[in-house]
């Protein structure tokens, strides 16, 4: 069945909300967007529209369980929740939407999920990945920033603000924050997944990212046997797709052009 512009898809026993823009997966490559640790379909704002207009590809955006209008999850989240998403949820989701070829585009937690999927699942339909502010290992400054977010949750109107984007903001925030602040989470590490990646990747990093340093893109370049391009955006923090939308879309376009054999590159060229 063709994908509607918005709706729900059931994967691994849970209903996940989604939006779909542009051609159907059977008609053109699809860019699958994987959101951050507090993200959702809505929190991508107009980035999916900009990406679709610039590339001509289909763009599929979904809220993981526990986020947006998707079904909730039980708390606490397991500390390997990103690896589980990459291995247990993303593959059947791609099957369910009729995904045939395309690219994973992830932000923060979503970028980590995309990288782990690329290295461990090795789905031949996924031709590349765009990793926006990814995490491959835990940095002290990231944990400190997440601890500050907990204080904001307890002392400000952050819960009400998140309620604009999540049906259950408590599950969304506490699931993410509780996992990252667990003392055992300092051992979380997906660098081994980078060592088996066979597809090109683009890492987009804000120069002023408060959740990660150049350790993250440098790690991808050092460990991946496949090509890794890096774009550092000046004056941008942890959300390049919101804080530097045009620059982020342009970086993705350059990445696709650098690998003309990708189906997304051919679609972009035909689209322009």
C-alpha cells in the first residue's frame, strides 16, 4: 500500500507515528530521518520539506516508541536502547514502508542508531548515512550537559514545552535523561560498529556543539574503512538542521554529489 502523507505504522508491536514527503519508496530513493534523544516527527520542523525540495527524494520521518504520538515504552530504558533500535526496530520498519534504496539521516541519538545499523545490520538497501552530531562514545561534557537538562526539567517549564511535541513528555524526557545519567552509561560505546561499515558517511558537526567535541567525527574518520566526509558548521551548536538549516542541506547535497553511483545522487542530479 502507498504511504500516506502521515499516519501510523505498527512495528515490533507498537504504533509509530510517521510523515512521508515526496515520491513513494518504489518510485525514488528514500531518506529515512532518525531523530535525537528528545526528538519526534514534529521537532524536525521544516527540515524534511527542505530536504525533499533540494533532493527530489522521498523523505520518511517517524517518532520512535516513547516519543511524539507513538506508543509509550516502559521505563527505565535499557542502556543499549540505541543498538536495540538499530537492530530490532529499524529493519522491520524499513520493510513495513516498502523501503527499496536510500540513505539514513540521523541526528544525535538517531545518528548513533544509523551508524550502528550501517555497521551491524549491513542492509544492502541502505547506501549511505548522514550523521548529524553523532555519538560513538560518551564524553564527560555531554553527560554534564544532560545533567543540566535534568535541572531544567525539575526547575523550569521544560516539561510543558516538551508537551507540545510528545503525548507523554515524562516518558520522552526521563527515558532519555535517565539512561544517559545512569553511572553505567559511561561505558556505552559503539566504536566497534564503525569498524565494519562498508558504506560512505557524512558527519555534520556544529563547531559549538555543547553535547560533543571533534572526538566524535575524528573517531568516525579513524575507524571506518569506508569513506567519511566531515563538515564543521561555524556558529552552530547541537542541532545543525535547526540552527543552520541551509548549510546542513547544502552539506548533504555535496555529500551526495561526491558519490555519483548512489541512487540519491542520480535523483538529485535529475531533480536539478
